[in-house]
């Protein structure tokens, strides 16, 4: 459960594996998604079922910026 304002701890040395959460850059845009390995190649899935999985086609570039290893929840927002 990653909430707005949370801090993600990321390990850039870990190779993505099926079911992990990664920070990815796709065509210049950053996103946090579940990484899935399929016979057709990697797929990125959102935790929110309202969003469709991202499947990669020719010309799309996936850059893994690291595997999320921990989430630090923020309780005080400073307001």
C-alpha cells in the first residue's frame, strides 16, 4: 500500500523479478508499477484496477530505475 507522500526505498542493484514493484521510466515518464514477466515480455501493472497494464510494443523504452524494497508512510504532513 503506497500512499501519496510516502517515501520509497529503492535498490537500483536488484534486477526486476516477477511480482516486485519498480520505479520505471517509460518514454521519459516516471511511474511506480508491479513488474510482471510474461511469455510476450515484461508488463507493468498498476495496483489500481482502473488502469490498464502497460504492454511494450516496438519503439517503447522501459528503463528500470530500481526495485522498491520498503515504503515509509508519512503521518505528519506539516500542515
